[in-house]
C-alpha cells in the first residue's frame, strides 16, 4: 500500500500557494483547499516553488565500465537530490550502449535503483567509431524503448552516416542527438580558442568547429525531413544558426548546460582542471547569447551533461585531465543564478525548459506533465529562501568534480516526489531501492 | 674622549663626529697603516659596500699623499656570505671589485664604517678565502661601537664610541649622503 | 619577488632589473677565482624534467651547485603514452624529501602552475619550460644578453627594437620574451607566416608582420626560433624550402641588419631551416654567450627565490570569473 501525502502551501511554477494531495502515484487534488485523505502524511512546503519533476536529457551514469566514477544507483541518487525524476543515460559506457542487451542492462539497473526513470540513450554508431550504424531499431524495440540516439563524447562527423542516421530513425520516431565537434579542427584541443588560449599555451577549440557541424546537420535534417537535437550548445554563433533553422521550420531542438550559462574561459587561467570540459567554457559574449536563447526558446532545454570523473583524473596537469563536470545536484541552483536572479526567466520558464520540453524531446511518457489532477506525481519542491552552499564531499554523486565548490547558489532543492513517493525529503535522500515489480 | 657634553633627552639625535673629526681620524688611520705595515708596500684596501668603499678611497688617497704611491683599492660585497640571510627577503647584491693585482700574498686591509657584532667582518673573511690567500688581513673602521658577538678585533679605529644596543649609529659620507657626520640616535640606557 | 617564477609576467620592471643586476654581479664573481658561493648551503634544489633537455638541466644544475645547494635530478618521460607516476605523487615524494625549490620542465602547459598552487609542495617552483606556455629564465638570459650588447650591461632595454622570427604559435620562448621585453621597455616585432601566429596576437604587447625583410634594417636584435619540419605535415607551411626562403635568416638577410645588431637563438638550432650555418657561426651571433649567461641568470633566480625569507604569493590567480547580469 503506497502512502498518501498532502503537500502544504507550495507555489506551483511560482504562482499562488496551494495544497497538493498525492495518492497512488498520482496527483489526486490541487488547490487552495483540498480534501485530504485521513492517512495522508503532511509535507510542509510553505512558499516552496513546485515544479513538475525535472528531466535531464543528457547524463553520464558511467555504468557499465566506469563504476569507479558513478553507477546507475549513485547517479540516480544524485539526480533525486537535484530534483530530477527522469534522466537520459548517454551511451559512451564500456561496453558502449550500442545493442539491445546493453541498453536493457542500464534500464534494469535504473528500475532497481527505483529513484528516477533511467532512460538509456543508444549509440548512433557501433562502438562510437563513427563508421557503421548501430542496431538502432533493436534498441528502439527493446525493453528500454530507446528513442534518443547519440554518439555523445564524439561527433557523428561523416556526412553520409549522419544523413542515414537521421533518415533511419524516422521509422520509430527517434531523434539523433549530435555532439557537434568537427574532429580535425579540434585535435587535442584543450580550451576555447581565443586570445586567452594563445596566452596560456593551450591548444584552442574554435567555435567554428561546433557551428559548422550544426549548420550542416540542420540542413541535412531539413533535407531528409527528420528531427535533430543538438547537445550542449556553447557558442553565440551556434545560437544564430539554430535560430535561423527554426525560423525556416526545420525540426531542430537544442540544449544548453548550466555551466555554459554561468562560467567563462577566464577560469582556465588557473590551469585548474576542474574547469576542463567539452565543449569548453567560452566567452562572456557566448554566455549572454546562450542565456537570451534559453529565455526566448531558441534553446529548448537545459541538460546537465553530468560527467563524473574520479579524483585522479582531475588532480593532475591540464593536458592529462579528463573533461567534464558533475551537474545533477547543482543544476537548479545554477539556472536560478543565471536566469531567475537576472530576471531573464521565471519559474514557469524553468518548468518548461527543465521538465516539459525535455520530456517531449525524449519522448518520456509520464514525465514533464502539468501539475494537475490525474497526472503522475513527479514533483520537485524548491526552497528559494535557503541558499545551497556547494560542498564536494557532500555530493551524492560518487564523484566530486564540481566547479562550484565553496560557492553559494541562490536556491536549494528541498523535496522530490517520484511517482508519488518521496526520493528526497527536506534535503535528505530517502533510502529505498524499489523493485519495479513491487512499485504501485 | 667624547667631546659633546650636553645632557641627552631620550630619542634625540646627537652628532658625535663632525666632518673635521672624520677627516682627522682618517688621516691618523692612514698614518697608522703606513707605520704598521712598514711603508704600505704590498697592501690592498678592500672597502665593504657601501660606505666602506668611500672610506677606503679616502684612506688610499691619504696614503698616496704620505708615501707618493698609488694604493690598490677595491670593494668586497659580503651579501652572499651573510649568516642571517634567511631573516629577511633576499637582498640585492652590491659590487665586488678586486684590483687586477689580486690579493694573494698581499696585506689586505678591510675597511668598513661601523664595527658592531663582527659578523660582517666574519663574512668578509669567508668571501676573501674564496678569492685568494692574503699574507695578512687587517681591519680598519671609522667607528667601533662595541657589543662584539665574535672574536673579531679592529687594527685601526677612527673613534671608539660606546653605545647601547638600542641606539643607532648613523654614518653620513659626502660621496653618498651629501654631508660628513657620525650621529647617534635613540634612547640611552645603562651600558652593558 | 614572489615565491615562484612561473611566467615572465610575474616580474615587474623592478623585479626584472633586480634579477639582471644580480646576474651581472654573480657573473663578475664567478669570472674570477670564486667558483662556489656558500649562499644556498643546506638548501635542496630538485630538477624535475619531464622533457629531454640536457642543456637547460645542466644549466640549472650548475647554477644551484655554484651556490652550494644540493641538487637532485629527476628525469621522467611523462606523456599520455607512458603514464608513469602522476605529477601529484611525484610532487608529494619531493616534498617528503625536503625540496626547497623544484625546477620543472614539462610538456603540459600549466604544469608548473598546478605544482605551485595545488598545495602538494611547500617550496618554490621555477618554470623551466611548460608546453607552449612560458620559459621565463630563457627570456631573462636573452634580456641579459641583449643588455650586454645593446645597453652597456646596465639598466633596461628602453627603445631597443627586437625582432623575433619563427613558430610563435608553439613557442614558449616567444611568449616569455614578449612579456619580459615589453616590461623592460623594448619594442618587439614578431615575424611569422599567419598560420604560426596565435589567435588574439593583436592583443599582445608587440607588433607583428608576415614580412621578414621589411624588419631587418631597424632591428637591434634578431631572435630566431626553432621551427620543426613536422609542422609542414600539419599544414602550417607547405615545405621546409618555402619556409626558409621566406622566413630563414640567411647571409643576405644578416647583411641587411644594422652594424651593431646581434643574432640570437634559444637553441637547439635547425641549421639550414630557420638559420643558415654561416649566420649561426658569424661574429654577430651571440648564441654561445646566451648559454653562458643562462647559468648566471639562473643563479640569480635561485638566489633571489631561496636565499631570503619566504615571501607571500601574488593575489588573484584563482578568482571566480563571473558573468554579470546583462
């Protein structure tokens, strides 16, 4: 028998205070005064902002293969702590998630953890080698029901292969999510190509290497009539291309990471590899363009690109260090700082960009739904009066590579409901690994 | 001994040698050097920068007037040989210039303005031992203020001025400071 | 001076002149009988060389030994191909051995910065060349050499025109020299094909030109940088022949220099590529002197970093760069 809850006084999408009744995994009632079941547990949520459970289209859970950095379980815990109820797990594991077997394995691990919907992403090419299509259909038909395919970590740079992939997935309403990085222009690249890279003696990653691929891909998607998703957009030029493509009616969607909304390449001066990421941190001008694009919808979603790495892969010289930052637990705080505190977006906009749109793009049923009667109770409660002081050692992720150590973010994720059950309760993870069979 | 008789108030600066005193003292020292080295045949004067060098030059000039001969004069910076380097940030080096005739088998007279703990002279002896082997090393100072911490003694002294450790001895030389004077400043206390 | 020497930008004009003047004094001392000074007795200097460089390592070793420091040499081939012990673990070992200074040469730009700011070691860090970033002691010995010939061995290099030619993009020597020379008041011009100049070169404190011949008649010093033939394979220039024809210092170009102008090269040279053999061996060339001056300059650096009390660090190397509200 699952518990019923009444959530008192929260403000859905930042609007007026209401009470919400959660029962049997659904929202049973929502309004200023509601009928509360007698056994309902009280959840005090006065003035907390309520959002539909957050959905991350771009997460690296590292399992199978790099369990020293993260597992599906620890990643799920980090996600729940960050207010997420669904994550899409990228395919660059070891072995690569390019077969039905591997994606089903990841899917089952997610079910066992039982804290968020873990939706595996399938690789576009076998072994991410970029030469031969993976069995996209088999992955789509598998229990994991893959709909998003990506070689993320690497670019599908061969134009013919990208064309074929875009065409092929039309058969099952799939989408290719491109990591846009022309490989020859970015060989051994370490940071954004700019005056700063020239001074620091670090090989540059020019913006054009991202923009040229996006330009090609939107034209290809238009030509074959397929939909395209662009991962982690990082430059002002990329924004312009996507804006143009959308104005032409091309079916392209785009994501931006929280760190690209807040941090710039200036941080690389310290040579501290905590700031090493792909695509790299860019200029102030790029950050401003990305914020505006997220506000006006040119960029559809925020996706964390949560990339855990063990300490020894960051505790070294820059050239040796791995690229990536963890992001699930700080995403809301960073977006609040970059977009809410600056007045560029409101909480309704955050709900769109971090829950509803991601669910649409990822074709995730039951996620990103409105906070309304009859909908699945995936609810995130955010405390806008209590800041979040980021401490690497307190992260739930198995890795600690966050660029925000010691920084205070303006809001805290307080409580998360996943399918009507608490996964995060006033900042404390609820420890229950549920089996899919026993869930309601 | 000490000429000035006015009672001192704390923190006052008083002059203990004026420019005439200094000139007379250096003349006497020059005569003493000539006498004790039996004609100053093979001596080399090495001044310790900065003011020791000017004093060495003045003494050399006087010996030149007495004996009619040019005396080799040089400078010997002791910064790299100090025993208290770690107590302050690294100091700039001052010039070391040894006369072409060298110091081997010569009588080297080290010249400094003030002799105090003796550590500077100890460092100068170490510096010299890396440069060559003098036959004899002597020491000429303008002022000996006492409070030796090492077994070092001067051969030629312009003036003995007993001081308290809290006092400062300020030497001015025309070439560097624009005037000639030796002054004492700071509180006087019971002398040790 | 600060606790570390990581970049030529760490030195303001006073610091730079202090190093050069100290080096001059030390040169005079070691010219005479004094081969060994006691100043750094009891201090340990570690040469941590991750790249083969016999010349620079020996230079630092000689400098440390002349000051009576104990020297430990650690040569490692650290690369992504053969990952031996991590830089962190090596550093912790050196700290346990009591290194007062670590002289580090490393193929990764920023490795000395990591060593200095990570908290792994407590001593001073001297950058002996990191990737394509900087080589501050090279710039110091270059400035010392220029000062000897162009400024009577004293003061700064105000108004002197220095032309640096070659693969600036990949040259840590070029970066350090541009910074230090402009601190000392010199006018620097970089000459290279456009492919070998870094992005953002217009923001550097120097001029640049694609035409070597146009710079010769005004140059007081010409510094040739090593150009690797392999760059041709990455399409930085079409062929060695074209490169040396357009950017090589041959005898004809050398003769177009003013009478007093000197020719420099940080070494090792590609004779026939960026510099003709006859030019390298001519009497305008001060290349051999640069090597000698290197020992004295490195002695000065070690003395100034290690002999005195430890100083605090410069501020602001790690500030959080934020984007403000639009």
